[in-house]
C-alpha cells in the first residue's frame, strides 16, 4: 500500500467492529469512524471488496468496503464512481463492477 493510510472501523459480518488500515483515498470515499478500543481484524478474515473499472483505460482495481450498508456495497454494477488520480488534483472516472463478500477462514 503506497501513500498515506488511515485507521478505520470495519463492521464485520460477524456483528463486531474491528480496526483496519487502508489507503487514505479509500477512506475518503466512506465514513472511516474513529478507532478507540476496538481490536484489529483477526487473522483469517478477508475484507469485503468492491471492484471498479476505470472508464478511459479499462484497468480494474478494488476498494475495501467498511460497511455492508454503504452505497459502495449496495449500488449496482455500472454505477459511476470518481477516484483520486495519483499526483493530480483531478478525479478519474470509473464504474462499479463486481464484489467479493467477507470471508473467514479458521486458523
């Protein structure tokens, strides 16, 4: 993970809230919350992700979604999204694609 990062509150599907570290630009698209005494995400958990496709190039990327009720998670594929462009003050036009739900693996 390059660039600035933030600590954010992640609402897990197991009903608990955990602290995760994520790129600051991903956090700016969502409400990150203020971590207090929450534990870190346990080993074996994989965060829920939403994929996007950059309109101009077709390149794909992913964003960690902090809450299953957030619009990044609930919006249908094809919904427009703007992400920051590295080293530039302008945004890059994208569209939402598929998603991967949270996964837990017993360790």
